[in-house]
């Protein structure tokens, strides 16, 4: 190498380092799927040359899997076992009941607030993060402790992650319109976007319930931070002033809805356009079955119905250490049990005919990208709504968990594998998702870099996020109009003016 070439290369490397952003990704170990989503964000930003730290407070017990393969990782362990204890009882609870009640959702909020309090009791351990000089901080929507931690660390530029489709609390805080007439709420709601009168009534109730639960939870979280800083902003205010909101869904797959300028869809991030070759074990499994292979990832299924599909081979994913499922399949010839499978790549195998799963958004988007038909058996949270998106797009069917039985499973699987429309629709949808302008990675990286370069993006803030509910919905105007009291309009409106922000009822926030 010539001396001048070496100097040029050194200068380019120095320039690249100086241009790299310092990025914090706050990712509590709420579940493996959340770690996967946040880890993909961290890895994509590392690939783009940025200095990324993933901070993982331990909610569920941590294993060797931390979500990211490339970012620096800092964990805070042994905070409080209460979250894991609560989640241990959820499988039985969610399978026996139609949906989680409002009180059970409040229990989640109280538990998260308790952990947040214990985390901040150890705030001296956060000093290395405070000293790091981060340009931006990411946190997700399910627990606003992360929003508070990021502000506590002195990071003014917050980027919000919705690990599901746009959560009701996210739209509420950011001022994103969410008409309950055709935008179904995210949690515990089996409605699609076409609803009759009673479904719309239930949807409105679920929206109000979601906001009430959110406000109670966020007030508790705010109280945690005000224990050591009495003027700490309400975490809803901080969230409302997020520069951007990255949504872990795909607008072509998802149910259509209004969005705002700061809403960036990145569903499918981390999924390569083309699947990688399978190893020898799974390559051999995928050659079984005269007509193809069906993958089931449920936890509990109906083995006798499987036996009737003798032309198909079933690969059934079970939990590690599961000793109960195997004996259920005595005498059933066409199946294999696995504790792990290369899901992203096996979904792209040409002999895969159907994927049966609960409806977690990561798995659904991966299957949709690969053009695979689906049977969805929702259990809790956003899985019901995700299932309705599958039906809306014509790529599969939903079985209600309380209706899951021999005949229902058999007829649903038979309908999908024998009717070519599901496969045709899935292939078309997958092609559009793969070929749409601007990849999820490009969107994430370019918008994050834009936020780093320009600071807090106040230009994207929606005025509706600063209004109180009365003004936002024009209820004051309707009230005055119905009473025929135009002279009193100013009095009524003054009681609910912009001086009393809707979603944020405490102090003002800079940026």
C-alpha cells in the first residue's frame, strides 16, 4: 500500500468513527420475542457502523440468549423475581379464560411498576450509562420504565418501539388517530376492522379500558422517578415527545389504520429476503410427507387429527424438557418432535405447506414474508388481532382457543391445504412485503441517523398529543351545541384548554 493510500484509509476510518452515533437500546427481558425484536434493531444499527449498547434489566430470568449478536450488552440481574412468578401462572390462566380481564392487566402494570422501583433503587449502577454520552435512546411501549430511565440518564432524544402493531397507549400518547369504528384495539380483542354495532361497542370499551390501565400504570411509574426527583416529568409526557415511533409490523400485512409522520414500520427487520440452507437434520425432515410438511408451534395440540393427514409430515416444536407431549403421539407415524427449529429459514422451504402457531407478531411476519399459509390459535394480548389480520389478507384462518378440538383442527387444516387460494394469497403477500420500496433496515437506519443528526424532531410532533380528551374529541363543542348555549362556549372550553394537556397532565417537557 502506498503511503498516501494508507493516510487516506486512516482518515476515512477516523471519519467513520467520528460519525458513528452512540445509541442505547433499553430492552427488559419481558420475553424471548421482545429480546429478538430489540436485538434485531441493535444489530442493524451496529451493521450501519454505530456504537450500540443494549441494556437488559432482568424481568424474566435471563439465559445465554440476549437477543443481540453484535451490540455491547449490559445486564442488571436479580432485580425482583415478581415478574417471573406472575408469568409462571399465565399459561394456565390464558388457556382457561376467554381473555385477560382488566384487573389481570392492571396486575401486570403493578408488577412492572414494582420492578421499576427496585431497578431505580440501584440507580448508582446506571452511572456508566449516564456517562456514555448517548445521542439517542430506544425503549419499547409495553413498560414505560424505560422511558423514565432514558430521561434519567440525560438522553433527551427518545425513539419509541412498538413491538406489536401500534399499541393503543402509543397512539394515545403520540396523538395518532385510532377511530374505534374500524381500528381494533391491540390487547385481548378478537375484532377485525369490519365490526357490527356490538363489536364496535366492545371495541370502544376495550379502547377506554386500555387507556385507563395505561394511565394507572404510567402514573405509578412516574411516582417511582419522583421519589428522588420531585419535578421529574410524567413518563407519558416524555413518550409523547418521542422523535420517532418504530413499529414492529408490516403495513402490507397489518390491518390498515391512520398513522402520523413519525410512525415508521420496520416489520421483518432481520429476516433475509432469501432463506439460508437448512442443516442435514432439518433437510431430511423436510423431505418427509408425500404432499409436504406442516409445522406446529403451539404447546398443546390434537394428535389424533394429525394421524388423519397421512400425506403430510408434521414437525412439532415443543418446550425444552417437555416429557408429556411424546406419549400423546403413541401410534401416530407422521410426526417429529423438536425443541428448536431454524424458523426464519425453514419457513422458506418449498415443501412447507402450513404453519400452525399462536399468533405472535414476529412469527406471523416471518411466515408472511416467506409466503406460508397459517392457522392461528390466539391465546392472549395482540394474538387475537394478529389472527384477524391473517384472515383479512386471506392467508389463513383462526381457531379460537376454547374451540380447539379434534374436529375443528381437522376441518381447518383440511380447508387450507386443499384450497389453493390460501397459498396463492400468501405468495402474493410475501412478494409485496419483500419487494416494497425501502427495506425495514434502511428505514430504521436512515431515520435513526436523521434523528441523531437533527436532535429532537419537534417538527413531527402532533398537536393532538398535547390536547386533553375533551378538546381532542370536540366534546366541549358538542356539549355546548346540544344545550344551545353558544354564549357559554368560551367558559366550557376554557376549563379544558391546552393548558391542561390530555395525555400529559403534569409538567412540561423540553423536547
